[in-house]
C-alpha cells in the first residue's frame, strides 16, 4: 500500500491541516476530513422550504444530494465581501461520521504538515465554545482548529451520538458490563460527555476519561501500569484518532509496542473510519474500530470483552 503523499503514515503523530478563510481570518481543518474543494455557485443550491440557521440548502454532488452549511453564519461572523470577492467563494466538501457535507468559506490558503504536539488544546474554561478543538501557531499567527463534528451536530443533533437501542439496554441484566474497566480518550467535550452518558446508561460504570492521547498515555504508563501488574483482561481503551498533543493511532502504537501493555484491548472510535483509516488502525495493531456516531456497535464490541 502506498503510504506517501497527503495520507500520512500510521502512528507518527503527524497531521495535515488545510487553512481556510472566513473574511480575513484563517481557520484550520484536518485534511483527512476533506474530500474535495468546489467553486460555490449559488444557483446550484436548492433552498429548503424552512430555512434553518447556517443551512444554505442542498447541492447535487457526484450523483447524491448533500447539505451545504455556511461556516460564517454558524460561527457568528458577519461576511464583509465585495461582489467580486463573492465570486471566489468555495465549498469545502468533507466526509466524516459517514456523512458528506459541504461548508461554504471565502477561500483556502494552503496545507501545513504538523505534529499533533504543535496543537494547543483549548483551555477547559473555554470548553463551552466547542466550535474549536484547539489552536496552532502558523506563519506567526494563531489559527483556531474547527471541530467540524460539533459544528455538524449543532445543525443535525442526531449526528453527535447514536441513541442506545432498547434491546441493547435490556442486556444489562445478562451481561456483567460493570466488570469492564474503560479508558476513554476524546478531545471533544461534546462527544466525550455524550459517549460517557450513553455507556453509563447501558451499564458500564467504570469509565475514566482523558482530554487527549498524551494524558491517556501518561496515566496508562504511570503507576496504573504497576498496579495492574499485567492483568488487563477486562481493560478496554476507546480512543478518538484526531487529538491535540498525541493522536489515537500513536497512542495505540505506544501501547501495543509495550510488552506489559499490549494486552489492553484498543478500539478506535473515530469519525474518520474508512478503508484507508482501517488500514492505518491495523498497522498500529488496534483490536477494533468503530465509526462515530455508532454507539450501539461500540457497545456490542464491549459486551464481547465483558464475556
């Protein structure tokens, strides 16, 4: 498999960031989420009968209809464009959470190859503003990294986390879910709270969460490692892939290469799961992978570990 080019190798803690422009301000999007860049043609947009804030309408894209959102509207930024500049607006078409979506912006700048260690997570006091996951210094200016998952879920709430099905809840009495110890690394506050709530509702009571892969790795390789003394039969690590400081693939690689930790069962839970990302998960010896927001599939995997 060719691992060169825009798709980076597994477990190197690198990412590529596309900088986009809204007015004169730059924002960052992970290239792994970007499918294509299209010229924005207002006449190609089909308006919806009931206009929702931020939704421009629907666009026919590669034989399917996709929603197009205005990032300026969602972020509360007033567009200040001359007529000539409006003609240069574009749509960034993304694919994540098993969903293809277009985001209208005023332009794209360039792609930067970075280490996740360069990304500064948002301080916890700013967690309420979940449109962003962190920031990075590029060309002597600070660029905010967009949390497209949260932005999409603010418009389409069902995409943030899947409801736990009734038959899955009913299995609480027959499967000892409380015996499983879950370590959960996820940088998005919205996703972290939603998943924990769903898992606890299903009967998984022992959950310790971390705001990024670095925090998780420091905990696992610290006193916790000695306390467990190699007994990880009922320990599962659920990890996002995109995270500041240390990404999920690199976190998994560190764990699987450690002879004392390699028996920890690792599940990659990410909006980026596709054939290319599955190959990367397998490259770092992840035990399983689930695409967000498929919570019920995640619980099925956890139930097998309970047994």
